[in-house]
């Protein structure tokens, strides 16, 4: 298993992973991502910014997450996704633990993330990894998706 920054050559495979994740979310009645989000432009921008991490098992892209730096001590974790054939195998946990270690190396103190109220798997994932729910909000122009929960992990 290898964890590293994604490269432009990974764009197609990452977009395919996101499309599969969208289908899985729809099957699970999770109202978080849409037909237009996330998209190819977002993936390319995350790669260009050096913020999109990938986990590769063998030669297969298995999980991804974007980590944005908010300030010297705080980061935001976004667009966490695992190949739907590899759910519940610990890949997202491995990716998150690696990201936490990278943040610790930079003396970061906080990781924020959010998920839709309907995404029970992510609520469990965040709680399992020591995140606390700190707020509830609706996103402008995405009110039809319902509430989102903001999570915080102190490192």
C-alpha cells in the first residue's frame, strides 16, 4: 500500500472513483454529492494545488482525500472516497492516519471536515477516528440536500 499526492495522470481514475462513489451514495440514500460535484475541474485543481492524496493498493487506486490548509494550525479534509468494491477494508482509515501524521509533522493542531446528515457511514467514520460534531448548517444553493454536520479533530 502506498499513499502519495495524486498527479494529473491520475485524473481519469479519480473521476471514475468519484462517479462510482456517487452511484453508491444514491443507492444508500445519501444526499451529499451531485451530478456536477465533484467534477473533473475540481479534481484537476486539487492536484494542481498539491492537496489531493491517493492510496494505491497494488496498482489500483483505492481511496482518495483532499487536504486543504486553512492556516498554520488548521486543515480541512474534503472529498474522501473509497472504491466501492473496497469499502470496510480499512483503506480510508489508513489514508486518514497518514494524513494525520503529515499534519503532525507540520505542527498542525486541528482537522475540520463535514458531511451530509444522511451519510451515516461518514458519521461513524469520523466518530471512530476521534472527530467531534461541532455544528450543523445548510449550504447556499444546496439547501435541497438538507443539513450538513461540521466535524473537528484535535491533534
